[in-house]
C-alpha cells in the first residue's frame, strides 16, 4: 500500500513540475517578446540623439 502511495505522489509531483516548467517557458517567451518590442520602439523614437536600449 505504501509503495503505491509513493508512486502516486511521485506522479502528482512530476505532473505539477511539468506544468510549472511549461508555464515558466511561456512567461519567459512573453518577456523576451516585450523586451524585443521595447528595443525596437526605443531605437525608432530616438530622433537625432542616440539613446541607450537598456535602463541600467
């Protein structure tokens, strides 16, 4: 009985981790797209003055 519960618990943990990792990949892709769009629009609005593409 205990090994069956341990296997079921392991399955639940792996399914949860897989969902979380997939969600993190989508968040990372969205942040990358937003960063790229900010880079493009910031350089396009520059006018005559050269602006930095980062904010540090």
